């Protein structure tokens, strides 16, 4: 081989080596770029093409009443989704799905016809529908688990609890107010697809959860009382032909709401079946003229300011009192002469209330109306509370001033009204109303606890006591307007109300459309329960004493009867203690002598609540009183050495 040939061969070899070296470097560079530099971007693109990710909400926390009864809970059910790209016969599949799910074929067809890889067909279906979908076994149609909210007892306390939307977000009531605590962490469910688009993996376990977790709510509501209230309110609305009604039950000592109901009611499990008006919690959201239930607060303000005397007489003008160009009349055409404060409330005198207000003056009346919480939200832990409307006294005419004194021309809410009366029952101290006692996690650990909050003092204990005595006469006296609210052997303090509704079309107050109400508490000597009953536009019985007072009575009696029965089943005192009680009783001196010995436990048997409280205060004893009426048993037993044990549990019975 010549030298020239050798040079040419070497040149060819070198050229080939250089070419392959460059190619190798290029391949290595490209691999480096794809696997290192562009890894994340390409991975994301691949996942987008072959993987579907769906965010699913996990189960919400439960809602319990004060005794641990479940009011709202979540359970896992199936939802149906589709991948239209995998479905060839859209029309045929639409027919099958519509038949299995009870849907319109046109709507299903519309969803499947869209150029998408994912679409919902039906959310949170029934077990029967789920089985029907499984039997179809259609490519491109899948089931996935989602939580569905259920409410017990056909939606007991529905207006209070509220409801959640399809994506488990609270939309009303406590579900909305405490949504951030109730809702669980969302879960990412993903599945992959092969080159032909067939699903090859679906994560059906816990999935990838975001940070968070649901809590359970413990309410102040007693489901037993709530049930009583809802049944009786519905019955009253039907019997009186009312448009609707509201009832609230509250513990005046703590501000705890024991029951809250609106009629018509609704079941939040199927909330979309009801109008927004029916779903609205009217106990906190609706305003109305309170009528005569407003009068005790006017009298309380006048007594507190010392502008009237306890036994002062007021001339009620024989039923016609001229104010400006208007004549103020009594309800039902009644005609009264001289009335005391007690009689003004007992007979619900409009003229008497107006004259009491005149002595107080516009500014001071306004100040006390605000002090009792009217015109301001109570800050109850529920969404949608209204503040009501109390106009500035500078804009009151003399006629406005007179009518406001008997509850016409002011705008209040039910929750404001019962909170104000509870302040009277609680010796003048107002407590903020609330419905949630606490939040606990899944393991029962307390996350947050709510306790009674004092808002302030409305009137002195003396004034509150005097108003209570006046209101007791409203119910107990034979000529009182509230006699239909009487409870046997239990003293009730209360006030009737009948307020005219303003006719916005006509521009004046209607004489036909009214709200009938009763507001009261018991036992009067040691108030533990406050109840407000309102009936909207009753047809057969239009006065508060006729329509609302009997509802108060029935609810109160059933509460007393039910809880007294529960007490009896628990055996307050053991049999051996009862035997010892009889032994000691037979050897004791008469009551008048043994009560002189302050070193032993008094014998409270046969005493009323007022007598028990009086003696306990003298001895600095702490009491736990169960039931109402008269004392029938106690622990420690009478005659036991008191020493450092300054506590006594007493069982009361109305049938002593």
C-alpha cells in the first residue's frame, strides 16, 4: 500500500472516530438534559398525560348534643364519574346510566359528549344505585368513595345545625360557623393510564392527605328537649292555623341554648328540597315588633332609675289616652282606672306602660333598651344573626315614645328577647347565649371549650326580684293574661304578647296579622329554664295568652315530667340511707328546735324551693336541686353533722 493510500485510510478512520465521538457526546448531553435538567418538567407533563388526580374531602366531624347523642354524622358512599374518551357508544351508555341513576338521558348524554377525560355523572348515590352501576360493567364508567352528611331524627334541630354542600363545605348554621373545625383534610386520589388510555391503577386507600383533620362538636342542645319543642311547636302551628312559629329554650344561669326550633322545619340531609325561606333560622335572623313582652323591660328600667315606686298608682284613663294627635287604647277594648306596676303587667296595660315610660324619659328608656341587648347582636355562635332596629330617641315623636313602651315601633329578634328575659331571671346579670360547649378531636381530646360569658348587669338583683314577682302574678292570678301558662306546683314568671305586624303594602300596622307570644321562666324562685314561644299570624287564637301560653305550659310540663322520671330511675339515695333517715326522723325533736342546731344538716323535706334556698343561704350551704315542687328526699340525710360538708343534693316532686 502506498503512502498516499495509508494517509487516506488514517484520515477515514480519524473522521469516523471524530463522528462517533461527537455523536456520543451529543447523546450523553441529550440524556443529561432529559434525565437531569428537564426531569421535573417532563415528569409533570407525563403525569398530566397519563395520570388523573382528584381531590376528595374526607369525613367531617360529628355533631353531638350535650348528652352525647349524634345529631350529624358523615358516612362513605359511592359517586359515579366517567372518562368520555373511553366510551364509544355514548348514546347507549347514557340510556343505561340514566335508567340506573334515575337521571334524564339528555343530561347524561350532554356530559358524555364533552371532549374531556373526566366528568361527574352523579354524586353520593344510594347503595342500590351503586349496585346497579357495578352490574352495568361499562368501560369508562367508574365509582369512587366520598363522604355524605346525614342528620338524625329526620333533621332534629335542622335550623341550628345547618347543612353542607356537595363538596362537604358548610353552607349554613353550625356547619358553616364551625366549618374549619368540622371539615376533614382533603385526600388526593390518583390513577394512571396506559398508551391506549385504559386505567391501570386507582388509589382507593387513604391516598395522599393534605395537612388537617376534623373535630367533633359538642352542643349545649339537649335532644330530648329539642324533640319536645319541635313536636309541640308544630302541633300549635297546625292547631292555630299559624303561618309559622319559633321556640327557644335557654338556661338563664349559663346562657346555654337547650333547644331552638322554627316551624316549618326542614331536613338538612335533603336541604335542596326546601326553599331558602324555610331553611332560614328565623330565631336569630328575623326581626319583629315584640309587643307586650317588651313591657317588663320598661318597668324594670323605671324601677331601677327610681322614677317610680313599687306600689305607685297610675291612671290608665279608662281605656283612652291622648298622645299628640293619636289616642292610645288598651287591647281588646279594656278600660282600666288606677293600676299599680304589678297590675299594669298583669293586665298588660298599654296606657300604663306608656305612662311609666314618660316618667323615665326618652333618653333613659333608650339606654336601658340597649342595656338589655336590643339593637345589638347577642354574638351567639351562629351565622346570620340580625341586630334589630332601635332608632335614636332624637327621632322619636311623642307617639313613637308611647308605642315603643308597649313594644310597637322597635325591631328585635327572638334570641335578643329571650336573652333579655333571662337577665331578669338571673338576678339582673346578662349572659351571652351560646350553642357549642366544646370541640374534641377523634380521640376525645378537648381542643377548645366554651364557658358562660357575662355580658353585664342590666338591673340590680332587687329590681330583678320585683319584676319576677310582678311576672309571677301575670300567670298565677286569676285575672292575669298568662294564666294558661300555669304549671301545677311550680311558680312561673311570664309575660304574654300580641304584636301587630306592619303591612308594607298598606303602610300601617295590620289588625289581622299579628305575632302571638309568651316569654317566661321557672321556677320563679330559682329560675332554671327560660322559654320563648312565638306564633306567626295565628288564625283561630290571636292573643298571646290564648295561643302561645298553652304551648309554654305543655313544653314546660313535659320537660319537668321527663327529667323527674329520669331522676327517679337513678336512685338518689341508697336503701340503707333511707332506713337510716327514718330512724333519725323518729328520734328528732320538732322542726323548730332542730333547725336551731346549725352543726347538723337541716331537714328540707316538705319545704318549697323558696324555703330551702332561704335556709341554705343562712347556713352557707351549696345546693343541687333536682326536679320541682316540694322536697321529698335529700343527701346528706337530716341531722347529719355538717362540719366541712357544705353541700346538699335535694330531690323535689310536684306530688309531695
